[in-house]
């Protein structure tokens, strides 16, 4: 049992590092940094580690990105909602396509809508400056790219048989 906990923690640390380094590659869309690698990591965490490790990795990666000055406060709602939703979807169904859809929905819709109060409360934006749904489209672009990347990667891992041995449940 202790071995599995150590393995999960190591996977989580590696995936967090991948998310932080991957955040150097972003696409600016409407004042938001679209980071598809973060969403790829969310889906990999969901499949390999489970929903709660996924949320932890998303939080830690967002925190590190903000501390290094390479992220924004939008990273928190943008990554954590998607990580939780796709983790729960894979945990309950074991369906990768449903997991990809859950990541896109969780990040784009839930994370995008929750970014609005974050922008107003913590970033000092006026409510009239941004629409309630202003972050949905940028988050959708970012998470769709990450879902496509992770779908390709998970398909390759499944085809080679590595996915069965790599998952720590």
C-alpha cells in the first residue's frame, strides 16, 4: 500500500512539473493565456491517479505558475474545475472519450463562469468591463487543445499496453 502512495505522489510531481514547464507554451486569447498542456495533464491525472490527485496537481501547478509570474489567477478556476470533473467522469465510467468531454465542459463552462468573480474580486476589474461569460471561449479553446493532445497520447498508451501498467489505482 505504501508503494502505491509513493508511486502516485511521484506521478503527481512529474505531471505538475510538466504542467508548469508546459505553461511556457501558451496562446493569448482575449487577455487570457490558453495553456493546453495544463488540460492534457488534468486528463492524464484523471486516468492515472484519480480525481483528487488531479485537483491537487492542478492547484499546485497553478500556484507555482503564479508564484513564478508565468500564470494568472484565471489558472485556478480554469484548471481545477476541469480536473475534478474529468477525474470523476473517468473514476465512474472508465471512458476516455467521456473524460475528455468532462474536462472540456468543466474547464470551459464551469471554470469560465467561475473566472468572472475571480476577475472582479481579486484582479480589480469592473463588472462592466467584462461579460459574465467572457472567459468561456478562451477556456474552451485552451481545453479543447489539451483534450486533443491527451486523447492522442492516451490512445498511443492504450495501444502499446502501457496504460494498463501505468495507472495507479
